[in-house]
């Protein structure tokens, strides 16, 4: 099996995919002793890949972290508009971690980070049915409208799967999704007449945010990681 060189570098935890492409362009990457200058290059299991002269390998020791994402931060390594990113908040020693899925600029709460790109991909795949739970604050809602979202809805030609929605009080809803489409909850709730005022993720699979402070990061124990891996 072969993979694109930039993806392999990213999966090794050396840099993001974009950062890996930059390393290749700078001539910092070699495969089997030959410097590679194009990101359109594939490597297999027996190839020796070096970055800045140092051999890299896929990291089989998967690390998983819970991060409490603050509001007004981008889930990306670089933002062309110059907005603050999660990596501006995180300590530099976490700069090579990959985010699992995304939270948009205004959404707060639990964001998972890992050192393993393949693990990040599997955690994000809709077919793995990993539940993500949020608290959505809205100005108003009705039971009939919520039932539309609970059954699944098609908006502008895009199908959104049924959502689990529990009423907390007159302005707050507990919403659980498994698909993770971009801005899914905001789009669906707006469609049913309950535009989101604020959105806060409290859990992702078995990982819960609980009392982790804003901007803080916590490593998840190996037992929990192993349990997640068994379900793939």
C-alpha cells in the first residue's frame, strides 16, 4: 500500500499536511536517500523517509488529548485572515498534534488532539458512528420543529442525519450527532427556526470535557484509547 508523501509525514506527527508540503518544497525531505521536491510522490512500507536528515516512522504509540477550545479561535494550523488558532493557545510542545474533526471559530468546548493521523481520520469517519454531544443555546424552539431535526432533514440538497435532542431549559438544548458535517447543528437548527446563539461541545465518544479549564489540555489514559481502538 502506498500513500502520498505529505500524508505520511503528517501521519508521523512531524507536521500538518500543509506543513509537510512546505518541508518537501524546501528540499528537507528525502526518500531512500533521494531528495524529493514535489508533493506528488508516493511512499510504501519499505521506503525510508527522512526529514532534515532524520528518519521518521509512523508512531504506533497513540497519544490522545482533550483540549478545551476557547471562543474565537480557528481549528487550523494557519489562518489566511490572521485570526488566532488553537495552536496559538496551546503550548509549543503540542504544535505537531492533529485535531480530530473541527470546531468552528465561535464554537467552544471539547476538541480532541492526537499524534497519529490515521487515528484522527478514523475518529472522524461518519461510518464509525462516534457520537459528539453539544449544548446549543437558542432564543426559542418548539417541539414540532425539534421533531423535524430528530427525524433527519434535507437542506439545500444536503441530507442531515437524525439528531438526538434533549431539552435542558427554555433556551438550552443537548444535541448529539454522529456525522460531523460542517456547521451541521447551526444549519439544521436555523432551518427549523431556532438559530444558535452559542454552541459548546461537551463530549466526543467516551471522552467528556467535564471541568477541564478553557485553554487547558489533558492527556487521555491509554486504557480509554485502547477501548476506542477496539471499536474501529
